[in-house]
């Protein structure tokens, strides 16, 4: 586990290929129950370029009318979110250094053109827990900024199987995904990645 900035730790290749494939099978099942949806921005209603779903007791959603929030139901099916896959709970136990399990696992799916603009994750009531992020599929250019939007930022690559935690002094740093990188290595075999793409999972404490 490398500390890239105070509180920002990167564990490259934490999940080996077999573990990534096992996790993908779990996600295929979760997405069959809780389909990917396209969130929209508060006020403007502009669609995100990523599609999302969640696992766990709570899930993060956004739409024009009600903005960013956590809720216990899928916004389109009205069903509870499926459980967080046990391998992710184990990764949290191993790496989060926090005495309670995650309450939400946000699943972000990036098609080849998707990106995530610079943001802070601050819809949680408690910032003492880290956020743990898992990457699957295509590599991406990840940008880590500072505590203010205008602060300088650094860029590094996140690859399939990597786990990153943002905690402590890094918990509220701005960050985003500039773009996916060309897929050079063979893709992970999954209907989810039929046209390439990337999945990012973020485990969070909410309340
Ligand atoms: C992504 N990640 O990697 C977007 N948020 O696709 C995030 O927005 C993120 O990686 C909080 C903590 C870690 C993250
Ligand atoms: Fe984030």
C-alpha cells in the first residue's frame, strides 16, 4: 500500500485476475437486480456520462428535482439495493482501518467516452471513515486535487484490480476521472465490458 499523499493510499493490483473475475460475476448479478441508471445533475437536469447503481443498505443517487442524496431504494425499480459482495466487505476490513462495515457501495460504469468531473464526496454525515475505491476494466487517468477546487492537482493511472482509499486529510480532496485510456491488454470477459469500459466501486460510510 503506497501513500501517494497524506491519507490517500493506493494498493496497485490488490485484486488479482481471478478475484477481479469473481467480483465481476457478483456485479453482473447485482446489476441484473438493480439495473444501471443515468443520474442527472441537480437543477440543470444534465445527464451524467457515467451510469450508476448501488449495493448495500444505502445508495447514492442524483436527479434534477431532489439533487444528490442517499436512499435505500433504486430510483427506477423502487426495490432495495442488493447486498455488497462479500469480497468487497473483506477488502474494507483489510484496508479501511474503520470499526464498522460500509453502508453503501456506489457502482459507476464508464463507457469509452465517459468521465467524472472534479468533485468532493461530501454527502455523507461522517467524514471520519475513508472511502475505498476499486477499479475494474480499462485503465483511467485519475486526477487528485486539493481541498479547494482551484488547488493544483496530480494525475495518475488507476488500473483493473487497484484499490485506493481516501481518508483522513485526503477524505475531502477534489478528484475526478479525466478519461479512460485505450484498452491494450485483453478485456476482462464480461457482458458488462462487451464494448470495453471501466467500473469503479466506492465503499462508504454514510450516517
Ligand atoms: C472513479 N472515483 O474512480 C471515481 N470518490 O471512477 C471517485 O469519485 C472516488 O475513487 C471518492 C473516493 C475515491 C474515489
Ligand atoms: Fe468521488
